[in-house]
C-alpha cells in the first residue's frame, strides 16, 4: 500500500468537504436531514462490507433488518401480517407504493394527491403510466377532503395523503381519507417520509396530532425515512405495507443470488444504513425520540417568538418542527444569508422561507442566527 499517495488523496478530499455547508457548525437551517448520532456512525462503519441484496451471504445483516422493521411496525401500529421493505429514502418508497397500487389495479391510472405532495410523485408519473390529479388545499394547507372525494372514480388508482408536508409540516386529514378510501375500495398511501418519526412522539407529548398510521383501517402503506428525523445515516427509507402478500406483486425471481425472490427496486444494497437506523432505535428508543422531538418543538416555538419580535409572520402555525416565514422576497433573503454562511430554503409559491428545527438546530444556533437574519431583513427592506 502506498500510504503517501493515500494521504494526498485524502487531503484533497478533505479540501472539497470543507466547502460543504455543515450541520455541526450550525449553518444548515432548512434541511430535513441532520447529523447522524455517533452510534449511527459507528454502526454504519461496522457494516461497510455487506450486501443485504444477497441475504444468505449476510444472515446477521438480514436479521438486523428484520429487527429494525419490527421497530417500525410497532411505531406505525402496523398489523401482524404487515411487512416492510427498506430502500434509499422517501422517493424510492413512494415509487414502490405506487408500483404496488398499480400492480393491484393494473387498469387504473389516476393518482389523487394534494398540491402539497413531494416532487417524487412527479418522477413517478414520468416513470409509470400514472396521471396525477392534484387536489387543492384548504385554509389550513391540508388536502381539501370534499374535492378529493369528488375526484374518486372508476379510474382511480390510489390516493396519497401526506403526514408532514415537505414545505409546512402539515398533516392531511388521514382519518377522513381512510374512511373515504375504505368505502370506495381505493388504495391509500401515506407519505410520512418526514412526519413518521415525529408524529408518534408528538402524540406522546400531548400535542394535537392526528392518527396517521395503520390505526386507520383504510391506510394501505406508509413511507417513513430514517435519514430525516430518525437521526440516522443517509440513505435509509422504508415502505410498510398492510398485507405482506401484496409484496409478491412487486417481487421478481432472482435465480442467481441466495434468495429466490426479491421485492422492491434495489438489488445490491448496504446493511450499513440499516445497522445505523437500528442502532439509533435501540439507543434512543421511544423515550429518547420523544425527548428529542420535545427539544425540537421547544426550539421551534422559541424561534417563532423571536421572528415575531422582528416583525415578521408565519404562513401558518407550526404543526411540527417546521416553520415558513412570510417574506416579500424570499430568494433575496436566502441569497444574502448564504453569503453569511447560513442555508435556509425558499418556498417561492408561498412567498416564504423554511426553517426545519432538526436536532442540530439548537437554541445556541438560533441565538446566533437571529441577529444575522434580522440584519439581512433590515438591509433588504423586508422590515
Ligand atoms: C423528504 C421527503 C420525500 C423524499 O424523500 P427522499 O428521502 O429525499 O427521497 C418524500 N416525501 C416527503 C413528504 C418528504 O418530506
């Protein structure tokens, strides 16, 4: 081994990495991702040389995956006969969910979803023979239920409800959607990529958060990401389906690897992020996650107060640890903040900018950020 050459390469890589914005330096305030917990990093490194796509070669890894899915099953109140599949994130889980709905109802094409849906559904419509039927939002930025009900017809492939929208963290009226879809016998998928790791803990803390999970009998599948509020390492998201038999519909024969059939999209995939997510679940448990969410919510409300003191307002009251600040010119503010070393996300269509109170966005980070934000707002004529 040529150590000198390796050192040179690593030095160059470090230089590149230094130009990245960083969670730990408190620069990233608009992302739904965060630093993996230290235990997640250690678990990840242990499993670098694994491939759960070939499970009989890595039975230990496979067992960890089953244990992690069992944790999710309990978290989501999934029935005994449910089954999860693990993939790269929310996008992949949403693709698999619509793929499943399509295989259960091959002749149907129309996917009903709120205007607040994540852009992954645009990719889905581009990949599959699916037409997106967008439903307007009501005054609370939730999917308009009456409108959704009206749009269900014999061509309806499925309905998408969002539990924690990407822009505002809003939860659609899932219980009502569940009733409607059960009555109409339509597939209901819940995109809880972000909210899946928050809502169960908000409920434990006594926040007004509706049941979004399999407690609603009409819910057929749920997307949930460990690499967002799960505080684990990228890439990891899961799709939980109500009936494991359904997975046969999205499985193919895999004659030359160690399992006869494989569901989902990926083949080769690492056990590293799975081990990381499992390690965090074991380490934090429900109690640890609840404490974490409590901190994030406290920081959210603390910041709302500080923003109001500046004389700015929100698009809507926070439902979870996301706020959207109303601005005259969000792009200009975001650009100015970038120059000051801060990253928040603009939402042009709401004329707002988003802050996500992930665990790395601590009170200290906020206290450093607010004066900079105020100065930028002052200089650009926002306030
Ligand atoms: C983040 C997010 C996604 C996409 O997930 P990725 O892990 O980025 O692929 C989908 N839906 C919602 C609601 C999200 O917040």
